[in-house]
C-alpha cells in the first residue's frame, strides 16, 4: 500500500474544517483517520506538515490551548485545526 499523498491530507483538512465551521476545531487525528483509518499514526506527521503550510497561507488556523499558534515552525504538543476567525 502506498503512503497517502499531500493532496489527500490537504483535502481531508480542508473538508473537515469547512464542515465544522468557524469557531469549532478538529483534531489532527480526525484528519489523519479521514485519510487512512488503519494507518492514521503514520499520516499524523503529514497532517502537521500540511496544516503548517495551510496556516502559513492563511487558509486554516492552528490552535494550541484554544489560542492561535504564533510560531508555526516551533509549536509543540497537542494542537487543533480550524478556520480563521472572521
């Protein structure tokens, strides 16, 4: 089985964040499971990399402890993904 591509990860992040709407967030695990239920742990690093790319482009926001992450290249720990606040 081949590893899922960045497009699948990007599409999962965009679809799930759009579905939950502004003001709500998804976990990285939700996005990874949407790409590969069986191998979601392997997909988590791709989710993070793609989330950082999308956040830098202003498409989504990465949250830690309910606040937007300021340093996208250096945040650690559990994070959630959501649409930017209007």
